[in-house]
C-alpha cells in the first residue's frame, strides 16, 4: 500500500511548465546580463539586445544574442515559432538555435554542457552537443563535414524564407534506464500547428566532441552524456533582426 501511495502522489505532481510573458503589456529591452523585471527566471546574455514588445513578440538583434530561461529542466519539450527578418553578417551557423540541459556560461571553458537543435538559414537542420566553450569542435548530427549527409528542411539554394513564421520543437529525454539521451527535432513549416519530425539521434556515449586537448578538473571525457538538468536558451548570430513568439517549455518526469 505504501508503494501505491508513493506512485499516486508522484502521478499527481504537475509537470514543470514555463510560458513566456511577452504579451503582458510591458514593452522592455534587455541587454547584457539584464534580468527581465516581469519574469525573473529569464535574462539576456551575449552580444546584442532582446526587445519584448508586450504584445507577444521577442525580437533579437546583434552579433550573438542569447535569451535564457534559467529554470532547470531535464526531460524537456521546447516549442517556439521564429521569423527570419534580416542579417548583417553571413555565417554558416546562424539561424534558429535552441539549447537545452545547458550549463553554458560565457566565462567557463569546461562544463559548457548543452544539447542543441538548429535550423540554420541555409535550410539545414542539425543536432549538436557542446562540452567545451571556445575549444575543440562540437559533435554534430548529421556530421557537418559530410556534405552528402546533410539534412535540408528547405531548399539549400534559397534557405529559410524571410518574413514567415516557422515552428521548432526540441525534445530531450533520458532513456535506456538512464544510460542514454534521445534528441528529437520537429518543424512546423506552415505555421499551422502541425509539427513533423525532421531529426532523431540517441547519445549513448559514442558521440564524441573533439576536445582540442582541453584539461578539465576531474573526470570529464569528450564523449560525456549530458544527464544533468540545465537551463534552456534561444540563440542566433550575425543579426539584423529575428522575431520569436509562443515559447513554451514543459518537463515530464
């Protein structure tokens, strides 16, 4: 009976949910290390600005803007819509990028743990693991060095269309009795609520980061599986401007 009571109590615990307050009527702009006064679980990092118009839209500008939701999430579903507006640099990694289970702080070389899902502006979709900030080379799926293996969600000659809302969903969950992490990426290319899976990959410990011989305290292998919870963040690079709406983060146990 005790086991049943514990099971029922656990089943009644609601999932951890974060939803943006971008439509609260407060127009505000965040710059480096600013916390949002109207949602103190969020802040801005990186180079640029985040403007929240109070009507439901977040606008990122600048060379390397990062909008962070600092609550700790483990098995997480991150969903949002984004619109490409313009860029002032041409970078092969710029686009709509979301990180989860992150410990990525700008002043730390080691422990920059993050799983990413990316829709880059050339139309590619990819999954990525980062362990070392500013050193080595992250692990990618598909392998970015194999052009024939690349997965293009949009025609590579045109890339992601401008002035069009596109939905992105990133699911990260621990599987196989805690020994692996499953990553799934979905897109809604028609802004109609219909998400289609575009990528799936399991990090079972054979997905290694090229570590550039970084020395970290303690045991920190370059094939580390990211089992610890972390924060969620949106990133982009080389912007003029990109817009976001309907950011929703849910966690299940």
